[in-house]
C-alpha cells in the first residue's frame, strides 16, 4: 500500500496566535471546505480542541456521502496540531498543521497530509484523480483562509 504526501505552504500577514486561533475552532472547517463537498459537522458544539478530541462530520466525495471521524493526536498551540482519520474514505489520513512565525506579523501555514488510498493496489489506479482533487481542495482552503483572516483583521482595525 503506497503512502502519498500532499504538502502546501502559504504565508499570511498575521501573527501566529491569530492564525492558530482560527484553526482552533473546528467549526471553521466548514468555512474553508468547498461547497460541493457538503461538509456537515456532526459533533455537537462546543468542540474542545485538545489532544484526544474526536470530531465527526459528513462530506460528499464525487456525490457519494461519507462519514469521517478524526482524532486530534497532537495539540501544541500555537505551533502545530495533527488530526488523524479514524474512519472515513482513506485507508490512512494524517494531517499535520504547522504554524511558523516568520515575523511578528506573518505566519507560514504548512499543511502536510500523509495518506493511503483504499482498496490498494486497485485504489492506486485513481491516484492521479485523487491528487488533483486534493490539490484543488487545498488551494481553495488556502485562498479562503487568507480571505477570511485578512477580512477579519481589517474589520478589527
């Protein structure tokens, strides 16, 4: 079973604490997920983000409804956290979120996802399509996160 890696990197002109605060709210996941995925949070609010927290939600991938459960395996504010899929569409999904203070007012957001496709080796045939889909989703996340955070910063001034 082949492990794939997706890595994205974006620089936001905000302090590390502000950027981490946004990602600390699990409900923001809905805001940064493309609409066609029909993201729905199942875990009741409020969700306390910490190591061991379980988060359940549903999505649609290519129109197919799926339940996804993640566990926050590492919680190290404001530097990083890791969420791991316990059940969902992938054979493995480990998402490492890093927040690197580049300066007092800029933060590099680095996402690294290590994933395995289901039904390997048959599932690996669709890897090029999955890779393109994930790149599109993460590009959307980057653009939307930047827009939300910069708008919020402008309003708070």
